[in-house]
């Protein structure tokens, strides 16, 4: 049986978090993951606080208030302040943050007894968050889907572990037991996965999105948005290819920005390949079947356990 300090800290069976995927990680998916013994996370994305409150209610109802779950706050959202206040008010078990520095909210979350677990993409942010009172860190490498940093998980995780005493979760490039075991060998105490949950039975994305992930191979993703300073990894679709070309054309930054407006929603809700942005990580090529979230979690955790049990073969 896998065990880690995150299991006792958060009351989990396996030390696996579900990533806070905007428009995707709703109360139903979060509850399925939490009911599977891991940490489900409701993503606030760019949504206002009343949407997030509704999803917290759904997760609470589906977990019967008996399992912990978290809320992910996307710090670039115009509603970040109100969602941050909502989390404090509702005293959610865990807040994870992405795409920025959550320092200004830390005191209010700590006063509410919330465990704050920021996503970091650099050792500088890892040090800052350790000093600011985080309970753990998620070191997310550039293999991940969505907003990405420059450093790969293989390089980032041990470097983050070296600058903090906090438990570290690895994210980016993790979809099976081998990768989970490797992350633990790098010094992580757990992992966060996103892409693998895109095809979970409880995941709300449009069937076109699921099909695109199921058909993906190792070269199926592309990073766009570097010109505007927000690199984002997504599946190669007509939209992503057009956007990539536009970045290197004469069009203005404003026009480029406008091309991306509403693109996540169009992918998730409409399955629109021409105008939608299908965020996914480099592991999309490993996701081969639709399954209930709890089955995914068991498969990854038991797979990691098997690999770890066999690890002694490498030592004479
Ligand atoms: O945040 C993510 N993944 C995301 S956010 C998102 S929504 C979005 N849409 C369009 C453009 C940009 C975002 C889709 N996917 N992952 C966690 C993450 N956080 N990755 C990188 C970071 C990060 C970046 C900068 C964390 C801290 C940071 O610090 C900035 C600073 O203030 O120094």
C-alpha cells in the first residue's frame, strides 16, 4: 500500500491530486476523485464566485461532506479576489493556486484553517511560498497542459525539493504508475494529474474533446501564446495551428489576444475544433480509454506500487 505524508495530512488513500482545469474540473469530477480516495479539486478558472460556490455545493453533496476536496484559483482571473474570499468563508479543506503569486491571500486562508498548496514552476516561487506559510507545493513542469513554465518535471521537481522542507507534489507528464513512481524517486511525496482525467466518465468535456485525447500521440501537443507572455500547451487542432501561425505574423497583440477569447469554453462545451483551445499535456498520447475516475486512481497508484516494489532489482 502506497503511503506518504500527504495521506495523513489530508486524509487521503493515495497521494494523488486532480489538477484544477478551468471549465473542466467541476464539482462532479472533484467529488468522483475525492470519493476515489484522492484530492478532487474544483477549478475556479475565470469564473465568478457564485459559479464556484455552486460547484463547492455539488462537491459537498456528492461527497456527503465526508471527503476533503480543494478549490484551485487561477490568479490571472478578474474574479480571483472574490473567489479567494469565498474559499476563506466556506473554509474549504485545500486551496491550490496557479498562474501567479498568491501571497496577498495567504493570511486570510490560514486564519480560516485552509491548507494552501500553490503550484510553482520555479525554485524562486517555491522559496517564496515556503516562507509565506504554504502547507505543501505542487512543482509543475512544462510537460503539463494549460499555462506552462519552461522547466521540465524531471529537472524541476528535485530542484524544488532541494529548496523547501515542505512536501512536494509533482505535476506535468504524469499519467501512469511508472511516472508516479519516478516522481516519488525525484523526491515528490505525491502527484497531480490533469490530462488523464479528461476522459474520466465523470468529466464533463464534450465528446469531441475526449476523442481528440484518446486519438492523440506523443507529438500531439503544441505550445502557443509565448508572444503574449502566457505560454499554453494544447492539442494540435486547426485553432492551435492557426494561432501558432498568427503569433509569427504581423497581426497586433490585441488581435492575437482576441483570437483566444472564449476558446477554452468552445473546446469544452462545444467541442469546436476550429475555434476551441483543447488544453492537454504531453501525456495525452498515453490516455487510451475512458474510465471512472476512481478506477484511474487505483490503476495509477497500484501501478506505482508495483514499480516501486521492483526497484530493488537495480541495486546489487
Ligand atoms: O495555471 C496553470 N495552468 C493553467 S492556468 C490556465 S487559464 C489561462 N488561460 C489563458 C492564459 C493563461 C492561463 C490554464 N492552465 N498551472 C499552474 C502554473 N502556475 N503553471 C505555471 C504557474 C506559475 C506561473 C507564474 C506559477 C507562479 C508564477 O509566478 C508568477 C510570478 O508572479 O512570479
